C-alpha cells in the first residue's frame, strides 16, 4: 500500500509539473525572467509619458513621494522594479519638471538606486543626514509648487504617512509652505494607461478569459459531488501554476430554483454547497500580470438530465445584464463625474426594460483602481467624494454590474445576474479589452 501511495504521489507531482511547463508555452504567459523585463519597461513608459502630462495638467513642478520599507505609499509600490518586493529603508522619490525640452528629472534620495529607474541622489558617507539632502535638492531646484500624496477621500492618493509628513515639514522649514495635496496627481498617474500597457493588456485579459470557462466545465465540476470551494481552490491552483497575481480570493456562488437569490454579503445556501444540476453558477475572478490587474465575473448553468440548453428565463436574464453593460458604456463621457455616468446609465438601462444595479470601478495597477466610483452595489445613489471624480481619457475600467430579472421557470423568482468585464476608454469611445460574455456557459458543454 505504501508503495502504491508513493507512486500515486509521484505521478501527481509529475503531472502537475508537466502541466505547469505546458502553461508557460501559452501565448501571453511569459517566463518570470521575461516578465521582469517587460514589467520594468511598462513602468518606465508610464514615468516618461504620464508623470509629465499630469504634473503639467495639475500645475506643479515638483512631486515628492516618501516611503519606508513595508509601509509604502501605494503609488510608490507601482514604481518599484519587478525584482523589488518593497521599498528599502526610507526612500524619498523626487520628480522635478525642467520643462518640455529637458523633461522631468527623477531622483531617489535613498541609500540605494531604485534599479535603473531612479538614480540615487544621496551619498550617506558625504552627507549622513538624509532629510538634509532632501531639503538641499529641493532648495537647489526652487520649485514653485510641490505635490504630496495626502487625501482623505481616496486611499490611493493618501500615501504620505503622518510620521514622514512631520519629517518632511521639519526638513523643509519655510519651504514647506509650497506643499500641496493633489488627488489628481496620484490618481492620474495610476489610472492612465499608456500605449505600452494596452499592447499587453489583451493577452493578460485572455489568460483570465481562458481559465474561467475551464473551471466552469465538466473538467472541474461533477454535479452532485463538486462543491463551490472545490472550484475556488482549483482556480487558485491554476493561478499558482501560471504564476499569476491572485490579487483577491476567487469566489463561486450558486443560485437555484426554490432558493432565494444571493446578494453580496448574504448567501442563503450553505457556505460551501455541492453544485447540483439546475444551478446557476457565478464566478468572481481576480488575476493579473506585469503589474496590471484583471477583474472578471461570469455565469454558467448546470444542465439537468435531458436538458441541452439553459431555461429561456435564465438566458433572458443574461441578455438583460448585457443590456445594462451597453447602457453603461454608452454613458461614458470624458469630463463627466462618476455620479453623472451612473445616473445616465441607469436611465438608459431602465428605458431598455432592465432592472439595473451598477457598481463599476476603474482598473489597472490596482484591482479596485484609481478613479471615480460609478455606483455601489448596496445603493444606486450618487456617492459624495468618490463619485465626484471625473472620467479621463486613456483609462481602463472593470464594468461591474448586475441585472435583476424574474425567471418564469423558477416560479417567477427575481434572480440576480451579475457580470464583470474589463474595457478601455480612449476619450471618445469604449472597447472591451478581450470581448465579453454574452451566453451562459453550459455544464457539461454541448457535444460538437
């Protein structure tokens, strides 16, 4: 028995290794070494293109970011080389705009250069006082306005800690009067997608779009046996095989005839139900690569014995969710606030005969990215502060929403049809980065 078990474990290990090796041959899934180079190339493109644009839009000629190891400003985290897990000791990054001809200078007041992205501008042997060097560099450049990341509304623009802020104020003395908080400086840098970003985003999105249907198939799910958590951990294992960034835990939930609908935060079925024929499955899936995140939700139906398709009412609910998507992306407008887009989209969706719930967010370097909120799942009213931020061109979005629809085959129960898919707004038009789901996945797949 022991020999049989050993052989079984060895075979399983070899199969997993072979599977992982095969995965790395997939288009869009580079080796770790290749993706480090690509990741850093994307960072440099953002620093070269986006930082000058946003600084000049805001009207500041210097931007100072401060981070300590394990307590990084979220903006700084996105600027670190791919081989850096965190900042090192205390690190002060300085951007100084020398004008369109000379461009924006980048400096690291740090014991170490930040890869080849930020050259070190401090020699601790010559000048032991780091904050003294910060003050000296700023005085030499004599900026008129200095942006710092302090903002109570947007966490991603609030990265300067209280302790580091005090140190900066003390070091600058009277020059500290030039410090200004600009949410647009941090959010604009984080949310703006470069052409280089979009060159690779389609491939990154395609990895997610290939894994989700695979998990929602007979390859993974045996009705009457497989639980929702079995599928969740299958997804986590596959993400680990591909060395993808699982920036949130996947979720798999069930709605079924005779059971009340599932709403966020309230699941009326058991916590880890066995998946059964006739179930409507929902997957929420978070992944990413090269520093860019994806966020996707899809739906599947488990066929009952003798069925070859989902009930018409479920297919109609799926179509209704697509109509809500159409209404939302048709409401995008550069310069409009998130609240304005929400209300315009709801008006269009209701006029199209749907019952919409919209809770969309921007996407990019963070899963729940920099930018405005377009609705909350728990209410559909304008959101003060976070909903007042405006839509800008060259931004990526996670179009997250649901349609509520009555299903005649399920005793006319009102069922939730949630979908989420990523897209890109270029300032005048919207496109899906890698298409969207328009039909329910069927389990098992129809024979071809």
